[in-house]
C-alpha cells in the first residue's frame, strides 16, 4: 500500500451558502490523499500501473466548477468521483477549504475533511 497526495490545489469558484457568495466567488483550496497499492508502479515504472495525477486534478477541477452550498457537499462529490473513476483505490481523504470566509471577523480559512474507505 501507499499514498498519493495532491496538496495545495487552489481554485476560484462560486460556492457558498449565501446567494451573494455564489455570485461573487471566492478562493478555495483542496488537499487530496489517495490510498492505493503502489507496488506494480514501483516495479514497472509505468503510468498505467498507478493513479494518474493529471486525471486526479481534472476530477477535482470539474467538481469545483459545479456550485455547492456547503463544503461538506463538495467534499462528498470529490470522494464519489475519485472512487468512481479509480475502482482500484482503497481509500480517499479530501480537505476542502474556503479562504477568508464571510464570518464577520478574521478567519484565514474554513475547512472540512472527509474520508472514505472502500
């Protein structure tokens, strides 16, 4: 077993509970961790034996395009897509952050972290 991570992905997107947030948009961050068997890729040095990072990034980027009211909902969509696209992945953990959330005070980011095992 091993882990593949895409950390520090940033997107400008139109999520948020309030209608205004969905109109003006905000900056979001995503960290994604995939648990999978990396033995074959390590032995063969072949991309087809592992999870392609470009495809992982594309999956997250596509989910970030579709507005969501809650970070929790967005995170679950990412988990669902990763497990659907990569049937050999054993587990996924995703953290979704909203930078400078509208809380009426200083807060660098709000974050949810979700995890699912197969």
